[in-house]
């Protein structure tokens, strides 16, 4: 079980969930240009998985990847290029949700259960609660880079449980928190 969130982190997480709920109600997907950009960053197998996402989940993942790319654009001269796995990890971090077809109301219930520390449930709700591990398994089966699968599994874990380098995990987590 993950560590309890600090009060400030919990408040930020709740705000993120409220913003995601409002965005999910719109159900709009990414633009055709964003779809093409995302697919260009993924292998064929990853793109096939990504296309299975609900439109709002694809929109969110593109927003996370674009935010990450934009926030790092000016720093590249000093720190080098982004690792090749980073943008695919941003696009695929929630991929485990593809087999937990929960409507928005079900996602709200699942999010509240997670906040209460519930990690296991029957049926589709259980599949949703376990989506990080399921996503990692899907990505491993698709031949994704190990860091992409690891981030899918660990993106809700505290930094001391990440196997990806902390500097990149922090950037991924910050982009995910920022984007709806």
C-alpha cells in the first residue's frame, strides 16, 4: 500500500480529480493533429493500445506529453535531449484503464475508494483500481521500453518507489498533475 498523502499533496490531488471530472464530462478527444503527433511517438503496438483509450483519456495523455515537451524545450541545451522513453511514458501512463470501461460516475467512485485506501474490489471497479499494474503488463506484452511500463505501474506511487530516474519521474508526475 502506498504512503498516505501529505495534506498539501492530498488537496492538489483532489483538485486534479475535480478538474479531470469536469474535463471527462466533455468527452472530447484530441485534435487530429494531436492524434498524429502522439502516434508518431509510439511503436505500432503502443499506438494500437493508445487508440483503445477513451477519447478523454487520449486527450489527457496528449496534454501531459505536450506539457512535458514544452516545459523541457528551453532546458535541452543545458541538460541534453529528453530520454526516448519519456514522451511514450507520458502518453501511456494510464493505459491500464482501457480494459476497465467505467463511466465517469464509476471513475469518481473508484477515485474516492482509492483516497480511502481501498485497492481491491470485484468486477470492473477492481479492474479500474488495478489499472496501473494492468497497464504495465499490457505495455510489457506490447514490447514497450521498460521505463514506459514501469511508469505506468508506478505513477501513483511515492517517489521512493519509482524505478525510473527521479528527475524524469518528477517531471512526468508534475505534468500529469497539471493537465486535465
